[in-house]
């Protein structure tokens, strides 16, 4: 048992010290129907391991959804707004 513990502890310490390197991708733009979606500086996409990650709040709110974070339950809630869009429903006029 002492031998197993002696072999296991260095493995746990090595795994805890492992670092992940990601890069902020300031050059990446998000387009929504041809328009550039602009967020805050904290909304910068991240590139990691050949993939690009964008903040869920930026995407959800850009599409008109309400995004809420419940920290006590570590849950993200995405819901359609209670109001109907567009505010005026007329096929000849777009607001």
C-alpha cells in the first residue's frame, strides 16, 4: 500500500500542475446577418487546440435571447424575451 501511495502522489501533483495555453483572438469577427457583432473587451474569442470559443452571452444576446447566470446552481439560462419582435408587425416595414 505504501508503494502504491508513493507512486500515486507524484501523478496527482503532476496532473494538478498541468497548464493549458489559449490565445485571445482579437482578429476574429462575429457576423450576424452580415453585421459585425461588437461586444466588450471581455467578449474576445479564444483560440485553443484548433478551435475558436466565443462567449455564450455575446452569442445569445446578439440573437435576442436573455442570458442569465445562476452562480449558486452553476447554471446558464437562455430564454426568449417576453416581448415579441419586431415591435410593429408589418411586412412592408422593417424596424
